């Protein structure tokens, strides 16, 4: 499993940081931006490690494609490209790599014989589920000691962060 120390021990403001000593809105936003940058960096590191855990030759973009396929089930290449925000030509090369690693298979769409359906292989599903279960257990363990009101507040704040 991936080493997630950088993801599970975020820096907290110290007395020397403006946000901890009554700094203005700008300093507080700067501190938040630093925390998000650290979070995203940890996420990218974790994504690379999880991809390697599936197969040493798997790239993070391939891991994301497998996440979509395992979660959403078999789908057409156009739907997969749209859900990932990939250009179809980029996805085509990626699917070729995934197929050569034995992680996806292509089949005919029963509703439209001209269309192709992409499916994760059993090996891919097993590896992805093992990784997802390990990550979920680790996440729950990291938050197990948090008081309920802190968990509720974090969820509320995250929902309010993104425009709807």
C-alpha cells in the first residue's frame, strides 16, 4: 500500500503564520491555498503509487480510466473520454496500453454492432477493489479519532467550497 504520511498529516498553522495570529483575509486564503497545494500534491503521489500497485507499467491516467470503468461498468469510448475529460485520440492510445497490460477488453456493443464497449478485466476489477478498500480503510482510520462535529463541519465546508 502507498505511503500516505504527507496526505494524512497536513501542516497546521503555527503561531508564526498570519492566519494563526489574526492575519487578514488574504493571509488566510494564502494559507488555504498552501494546504490545497499540499493536498493535491499528495493526491498525485498517491495516484502514481496506486497505479503502480495495479501494474508497474500503469500510468496515473490509465488508473483514472480504470476507476471510471470499474465504478461505471462497461461503456463506450466516447462516454469514457467525456467522463475523464480526455480527447478521443488520447483515450485511444491509453486504451491500447490498458489492453496490452490485460486490464481492459474491447467488445461489440450489442445495441449497435458498429460501436465498441470497453470493459475492465477481472484482474483489473480485483486490483482496483483491493486498492479502493485499502484506501477507504486508511481514510476511516485517519478520521476515526475526529469528533463528530469536526467531521460534520469539514463536510459542510467542502460542500460550500465548490460552486453548484
